[in-house]
C-alpha cells in the first residue's frame, strides 16, 4: 500500500514537522475517493470527519488542524486570529503545537519555516492568490530575515496541463513583469503557466532563495492526487506544518 503522506525533502529544523497528504487510503467514495479532507466539496460530512480523524491519529498531531475557508485572495492570518471558518489563504505561527493547514487540488501549497525553527507558515498559492501578492503579504509576519527562511513547494498542477487565458497572464505581468517567462503559448492560442516557477520568482524577489520541492503534477499523477482541472468535482489534499 502506498503512503498516504508526502514528507517534504528540505533542511528544516528537527522541531518543525510538515507533510502533505495524498488521495490514498481514506474512506470517501467517488468522486472524492478516497482521502478527501475538504468539507466544502459536497462530500459526505461523516466521511470527511473520519478522514480528518485518521489524519490526526496517524500523524500523532498535538492539536486540531487550523482549517481555513480559502477564498483565493492574499489574506494571511496568525494562529492567534484563527477561528472556525475564518476566511484566509494563509496562516502564520510562532507558537508550538499550532498546526497551520491549507487544502489544495491543483493550486500550489507553500510551507515556510525559519532556520531557527521558531516561525512557520502555510500559504494557499492559487494563481489569484499569487497575483494578489500573498507571498509578500505572508512574509511580513516573519521576524526572521528572508535569507533565514526556507520554503517547500507542495504538489500542484504542472505547466503542461495548466492552460490560462490572456487576462491571467496580463494580471501577473501587471503585478510583476519578471513573470513573463512563466508563460508559454499553448496550441489553443492561450498560455501554459508554470505556477512553480512563478512562485520561485516571487520568493526570490522577496529575498528568499532556499526553495525546495516542486517536482509533482497533480493533474498527471491521478493515482496520488486530486485535481480540479482534471476532474472538476473532486476532493482536497492538505498541507500542514507545525512547531513541535
């Protein structure tokens, strides 16, 4: 049986714990099969709750995940400001045992920590959030200098399968014209966007150069990942990080 979890391959301090779930080994039925953790996608609520309980038990989590009501914007809260159903696309924390969590099914999960292991953050990097400046917005919460921050890019859709319209490209170029290289013409006279490269360039422009991950494609790796672009109605993976 394949593992339900992906552990980031990055040089985070030992007291920083992080992982990303896959779609494997849960109890949800099609089209959410099977380890769906999203409560907003019309899955059976009891199945979602069972999957969340399994997540908590298997990872021996120290507390409940800080689930967000993600709205594809640039709002980043601190764990002190969290409450159930809070609308935000990122969560920052400098306290132990508080689990910053975001969900995705093609959008880019970004996990952050400082080298001292005293600050963490999870961001939901959909194209709208990235173009709205969620990375720079999130980094404002850190006391550490950008050079002392590590980032892991979780599973997202690859450029081969991420076709966008002219308005998306124009929005990114208006935000940062250095992102032009993240778009290649598609056969449909649209654009293929490299969301991984866009994130790396935005991180670099914020002074963060130690970036890891970015090797998966949620669209292509159907056995492992949910993909909204591929399937439409589908489940959600979770990417989470906390200080032990």
